[in-house]
C-alpha cells in the first residue's frame, strides 16, 4: 500500500510545470474576463461596505474602515480565486473533461497533476490579490512600498486554499456539492477571521475558533504590511499557513488516488 501511495507522489521537482503551463495556455485566451471576474466580488465588498459602513464606523484600530477592510479583501480575493479554480475548473478537468486521465497516460504522475493544479490555482489567487493590492495602494488605502511585502503572503494564501479545496474536489461526487463548502466553511470564515471587523470585537469563544482558521493568519500578516505597521508572530502565522498548505496536499493525493482507482 505504501508503494502504491508513493507512486502517486510527484515524480520529480519539475513535472508539475507541464500541468501548470497547460492550464495557463487555456486560461490565456480569457485572461481579462477571468481577472475581472475574480476582482468583482471583493471590490464590491471593499467599496460597498468600506464607503457605506465606513461613514458610521469611523476609524478602526487607528485606520479608516476602508483601509482596514482593504487588507481583509486582499486575503479574501486570494481565498476565493484559489478555491473556485480548484473546485470548479480542476474538478471539470478531472471529472467531465477527463483531462487528468489523458495526462496519466504520459510521464506525469497523479502527484504531478495535483501539484500543477495547486500551483496554477495559487497563481490565479496571486493575480487576484495583487490586483486588489495595487488598486487599494493607488487609491491611498495602503502604504507604498511596504505593500509589496504582501505579495508572498498572497501566494501562500492561494496555496493554502487551493490545497483545502482539493480535498473537497476529491470527495465531491458532482458540482452540486461544492455549495456546502462555500456556504458552511468559506462564508463563516469570511466573517470570523477579521476580514470585515476586528477579531477583538467577537466573543472569546469565537476568537479562539478564528485563531484556528487559515484566513485569520493570512490577514494578520497582510494587514500590518498594508498599513505599514510591524508584524507580530510572523513565524507562527507562516508556520500555520504552511501546515494548512502541506497536510491537505498529501491528504488530497491519497483521496484522489482512491477515487481514480475505482
């Protein structure tokens, strides 16, 4: 059994690039539409809540509410882009288009495919998060040039949520089941992780739950950078995000191997 699982791991350190490149070439034809689609939801939150509630809320943690919200929306955009790419696009390539099956007849392994899919989803998350970062910095809601330090965190956030979504992809019989993950996991995470309002305003029990969520660690790294403030507990936040990226990756490979071997 161990040998069979080892055969599903990435064959080497570069095979996944072929999978990433295949997805990039397919995406390149609709790149502008894709980027605008990923920007729409977080930008609506940013300017809708930021300008509307911002008038009533005033300043939050020493910053304007829209500046406070901007950092949360950067992390949320990375979460959303990585999740949607892994759930819908990767699932379609595996299930209905049978692209994965065709790839497995070549020299790539299942691990190469999964790693390539996750890298591509993280790339789309990076593009979406970076675009919102640039917009907010241009409008004066984030500090230059410290905002550039948020870019690696955005990429790591994309890896995290791509890995988590790959588990859902491996377990879901059809597209219809993805709505449960989106409404029961992602939506509560959005409101409990400090993206929309400060965590210290939540009851203690919810604050402890929020500290276990990857989005809160991402926001705790991105917000100080965008507001040009010192970051506390960098090693803890990066370590938690790395675990959320790596453990689901290996679990998803085991689940996908079991699914594809049926």
